[in-house]
């Protein structure tokens, strides 16, 4: 196998990444790897995750309607000015608003990297109080439904009161 | 306390103690990435914006809010020499990225060096906690506690759907990277390592060398970390890593036991040969040093070598790195000169001598 970079020397470094059966491979020769900073920790320009990532960004996602309408050059984050084309080249966002600006295109990318598109972990205590409250209400509503189905109305009433209380709290936040 | 202590002592305090399962796991680390709302990420920040972020975040330690977690010192990267930076990288206290590319970069270090908080790295805030041995859950508890203190003082960029927003989409969500540094000589010797590592990558974990991304697995040291940060909770991520690492520990121990039973004399030969070379050689390049030190560590863990303690080996691992050598001997060196100095330093340490290069300690 020849090096993907120079196409001249045989590839001796192989990088394979498998996420849920999606395979990404990299095959390069030692001299191209050295040129990219591989193996010398601390060099700027290190052959990094970002360059691998841009490989993942460079694909068409059929079925995404918003996608075909605009070219990557014309999708731009208003806040920091980064275009989607630039993002897919460097593999990094410019600011937190980029996540909104490129929202239509992010799901396939995040699916490939993480096999998931939404957060399921820690929530900031102070700024995330609202979100925590909303999540709790959703959870209680599901429980409420179960009680109603099982005709356990006493418990259901307790839950209903708790939900109202949380909704009042949420409105104040 | 000055910054010099951080760059002169090879061992961080946390490394002096031994943690659980330290025959296989050298250290456990959790890093959490956070950004401030309404500020461009460091890559696109102007110098003034970077300075604002620096000021807001260092204020947290200046105002004493971190005191519950020990004494902290704030070090501006602009105050450090290239060599100081390199030494901090070799000690894993800052990342190469912070050392080389940051603007308005700083690190807030705890006195025992178990906590290092990087500012204006790839993200505004990166909290890193390191423990000796296999204590990954403890590292996450500590990192999460420090995270809460910063969150109380600054508005984070957080999105209900995507979680904590980060510069790189590979960190979004929890922003957590948990890793364990493992010494796996027996799995390498018995040629099981590739099979095990490829299994590891199939359950969403990544394997790297001693110095992280893009570094070689020298000295049979492997860093295993989570790849996925979105969709799983922090506890799931930690448990997943914990479970897999636990299995690797057992495999490594079983392989060591079998090596001792089936080819004891060959292991003894290998261990003692490496110990002999390290205690007598006059030229030692870093690759050979890493391999020989791995043999000696294996010998010490198997009880074949009584002369060396794991402490000394942890220390040599860091001390024989290029930046640290130059710091110790207080001179700039060519690679050839380094190999000579490295041999000298290892000889002295293994023979119980401690005074080299005229550096006071």
C-alpha cells in the first residue's frame, strides 16, 4: 500500500478508527508523518485529530434538505464570522454560536464521532437550573402518565401538585 | 513557592505515593473542557478578549474560592522560558498545545500538582486532575467539584441539546476525557497486545502513547481514554473506562504470572540485563531508556529486582525526557550530548546517588 500523502513511498503508519461500524482509515509513510509532526509531541502542526476530523466533515448527507440549498461557503456564523467551509477544513468551531449557525449540518457529524447527537450528562448548576427543572418536569409527567394508566389516582395527584410547583419555579427562573 | 519548583522536581507529589493497582496502572487522569458564554473560542479570540478570559478565570483562584482544594499558584505562560514550558509538558502538567500555541495562556497548579487548570488552551478552561494508580472515579469527583466552583463564578457556554460547547466537536457534550496510563509489558511480550488494543478501540475507547495524541507507545506504556463525549453521562463514561481497564489489568497480571511460570529464567535474564545496562551504560538514547526502564519496572513489580522502587522509575520516566535533562544539567544539548547525560543520570539514580549537574534540590 502506498502513502496517501505522497503516493510514492509505502505506507508504514496505519490509523484506523471504528465508531459503530463506521470505519475511517489513514495510511501514510514515515517521512510524511514526520513532516506532519507525528511522534514529536509538542510540535505545532502536530498531525492531529483535527486533520482526521476534516475527513469526516467532507461528505454529503443525503436526506438533509437544508444541505443542498446553500454552499458551505455561504453558511456563516454571524457571531464570529466562521463559514461552514472553514469549519470543515480546520475541524474546530470559532465560538459557541457556531453550534446554532451550523445546526442543520451537525447531526450527521456528531453521529459519526459520538454515535449520538444530544447531551445526557452533567448540567451546570447555576445557568442550567432551568434545564434541570425542565428535565425533572418531563420525568414527572412520564411517571404521572403511568400512575393514571394504573389508576393509582392518589399518587397521581401528589405528582400533579409537584409538577405545578416546579412549573411555578421554572416561570420564576 | 516559585514556578521553579514545578520545573525542577521531576516527581509531582501525587506520584510519590502509590495508588491502587499501581503494578499495572501508573496514573489516572480526568480532563474537563469548558468555555465561557459570549466569548469567541481561544482560536478566534483577539488578544484583548483572551486577556479578559484569562482575567475572569484567574480571578476564581485569586479570590480564594479554590482554597477548599488546597493551595494554588497561577503561572502565566508568557512568564516561562521555552525550557520551562517543555518541562511542564513532560510532567503532564500542561498540554503541548498550551505551551506552543496559546495566547493569554496560563495554568493554575495545585501545590501537589494533582490539579492543573489550563486557561486559553484549545478551550477557555481545561480542568485536569491526576491521581497515582487506578483511581479514575476519584479523579472525576475532584474535577467535577472544581468545575462547580468555576461555574459558580462564570457563565458557561452550555446548550440544552448539545451540552457543554467546545472548540472541537470531538469534546462536545460532557467535555470529559478520562484516561488511564497503563504499563503492559507482559501483554506486549506475549504478543497479545494488538488483539486487546483493537478490542479496546471497538468499544469506543482510544489508545495512545505516553505523551498523548500522536505519540508513540514507548516503554510499553499505553494511555487508554474515552473517545465519545456526547450521549453518555459522565458516570457511564467513567464506568465504561473503568470496566475495560479493570479487564486489561487482569489480563496483564495473568500474562505476567504465566511468564514467570513458563519462562522465569528468560524474564530474569531480560530484567537483570536491562538493569545492568542502565546501571553501566555511557550512552543511552530515549527509546532504549524507555524500553530498559520498562523491563526494570516489570522486574520490580514481579519481585525479581529488590534494588529499585517504583518511585525511582516514575521519576526517571520524566527526568530522562529532553527538556528535563537540559533543565537538570542547566545547559543546551545536542541529541548526542543528551544521550550521554541521560546515561549518567540513570546510572546515578539506580546506584542510589542523587547529586548531579550541580542543581540544588
